[in-house]
C-alpha cells in the first residue's frame, strides 16, 4: 500500500496538512539533543523529509533512514543525492519490529507519523529502546486528538469525509487514505501514547501538542546504566 502511494506521498502530506507537516517536522528535529556527531535512526523514515530536517538543523553527524517500503526509500535516496547529504545518510529496508542493528547502535531514534502503523506498538517501542545507547533520546511525532469540542468535531469530519476522498483522488489509488484516516482516528492520544512509551521501559516521556492538538511530539530517554 505504501509503495503504491510513494509517488505522490510528499504532495499529499503537504496538501492534507495545509503545509503544516513541514513545521511539525522542524519541531520534532529540534527536540533532539544538539549533538553534531550523533548517530540517529530515522525509523519509518519514508521519503526522508525528517532525515533531511535533522541534518539541516545539524542535529546529527549521520542518519540511517529506515523503512519497510522500498519505493519510499528510493525517493528518499534521490532527495539525499539532490541535497548533497548522501554521504551522511544510509538507506535501510527493514521491519521496525525486527531491526537489523546491534544493541545500543544509536544516540537517538526518531519516528514521524509511523508508530500508529506498527502491528505491535509495544514490540516496536521495545526495539527502539534496544537500539538506543543508555541515556539516548526517542522523538515520536504522531497524530493526536485536538483540543476543544468544536475543533474535535471538525477534525473528525475531515478524517471521515475529506481526507479519504481527496487522498485517494490525488494518489490515484483506492483505499490507502481511508486506511490512514482510520489509523489516525483510533490511535491513542498524546497522554496515552506517552504512557505506552513509559510502559515500554523508557525512563521518562514528555509530550507537546501542536496545532491545537492535531499532532503531538513526544520526547523520551532510555535509562542510563
């Protein structure tokens, strides 16, 4: 499904978010420690927009962009070549529930709009914890529940009616954006996701709502040994 929509994925991200997705990624990247030599895993990295933002902000020396959809990674690779950052990145096609990296491989792990697609959220968070160094940072950017009854009703109408129709029309595929709308509507909100992250074994987790709570960025740390 993700492979089929890879060609218009970036266009639809910008269109369906009214271009707010760029600001959301900037905020997520800014949540990383200011460590220019850090090694970062951008999990569910898709077409590489968060990887590029992390490098633009100089928050890492090297970023591994990891995703399970090869067509997404192919587009990311072309972006990295055009942006002159191919030497500071690596593309890895892998399952987030069985990462091909040794324990403690990364100073930080980032996930933008990907954790809700994991078939087992707890197992995915456990893998993220495993590949982090002690005291490493996890940053998760994900959809949440808007604040206030009016915005909540409008947003639900948008998810139920507009997003699936517009997404499927522009992507020229029937079904993917209906799926995405359902995963957004059913996923835990910001506080609940923070609780799941803590339950996975992270020492602490804080979260910050963005754009009226439509999305939230979470930051957690692995326990220092």
